[in-house]
């Protein structure tokens, strides 16, 4: 948080304001998000590993995103003990410095989690697409990582020396607070748009496939759950503008900032969870969607054969070990 905003907050003390502590409310929201994202990711990994499929890059990026979410939530939990959830006018100068440092670190965790969760789902889409669609998805991956990487850098270097961001009395310089706020707003809009685009791309990929309507609808709903993540990104935008108000809290900003990557992890895991309702043997890939393709593929569709989308996600299943001996 830029120090000039902290100075504004400390200088605006209004005895008529709401002095309620919203810290416990924050914890009641973010920890269930942590539990749900953990559950969905664990089920995703179970569905893959129990069917003897290897983890792929999309799984590793999603794991990294989950670690970043838990890291951010843990720091927010510690920050509550320093006053996160209270109006800044009710927090001591010393605690504001601790709170600022913890909030900066937690915010950086959500930036990483947001970036890696989008990258994970885009890699998943790469494995079931080809031609111009693959080029477009690569464009999304590169642009998302560039934009959110720059957001993470500016998050730390908006003041110099960096410590001035939370020690607002320290000599140094900072970007104008409005510039930082407008930039963060632009990044949030971009992030939300990318979530919705990634959620809608499966419609382009799947809609023309010759499968029954029920199977197609189930696949589209499962793969389009990321729209909820985009909604979280847009809901976060208005909460940025309470920063600078000494009689308000940033609890809603923390909640929506955490909800965006947490729901992205859940949305990216949902398609794989269809395995849980299938009645097929462990050695056979789930018939999620059958793609028929007559061209040579790298990691998309095997030439001239039926190939399920889940096979494309899980790539090459591990060979089953040969049974030794007789029962």
C-alpha cells in the first residue's frame, strides 16, 4: 500500500465511523476457499494418479497456484492479528507497518496464484486444440504472464526503497497512488476478460464435435466454470477504491483477491472430476469427449483414431505393471 495513502488514512479520523473489526469475517471466508480449492485439486490429482496417468505441466502450474493461495491466506491470517479488518484509524502506527508488509506479501501471493491458475487451464486447452486456436492460446499464455509479471514487479517497486511501502515515514519516493490504483484496475479488467475468454474457448473447440447433446452440454458446463473466476475479478475492482479511506477496511478486496485464484483452481479441476461418476475400468481413459481427427498431431489428437479429451489432458498413461505369479 503506498505510504501517501497510509498518511491520508491516519489523518482522517472520524469518531462517527463504523469501528467494527471485520477480521474474523475475513477468516471465515478465506479459509473455506482454501479448503474447497484443496479438495478440488486433491480430487483432480486422485483422478489422474489412480488411473495411472502422469501429471503434466498444467497440473504442476495448478499445484504452484494452490501453494501461492495457501501462502497468501496464511499471511492474511497473521495480518488479522495486527489489525487487518479494522478501520486504519483504529490501528497503531507500529501495527500499520507490520500490516502493510504482510498485506504486500499476501497480495503478491494472489498475483502469482492468479497468473499460474490461468496458465494451467490454458495449457490444458492447448492439449485439445490445433491450428490457429493453438496460436491464440499461446498468445493468451504469453500476455497473461507478461501482464501479471509486470503487476507483481510494480507491486513491490511502487516505492523506493521498497521498505517505504509499509514504513511510510522512511525517506524515499513512490509512484502517485492514483497511477498505481488505475494500473491495478486495468490489470483486474484484463484478468477478468482472460478468465472469460478461457472459459468460452472450449465452446469453439467442442461445439462442432459429433457427440450427443447431453455429453456435449456436460463437457461445456464442466470446462466453462471459469466464468465464475472472471466474475470474481470484476467484483474485485470496486473494492480497490476503498483504499485511502481511514474509516473503511480492505476486507472485501482481500476476499475477492483470494477468491479469484481459488475459484480458478476449482474450475480447472472440475472437468477431470467427471472420472468419479464414470463406471469404466481404471486402465481405460474416461470417455469425456471423443475427438475424431485425420491430421497429424503433436499433443492434440491422434491421426485417424478416436481420442478422448481426457487422454489429451493426461497424455501418455503409465503402463500397467505386469502381474507376476498366479492368484
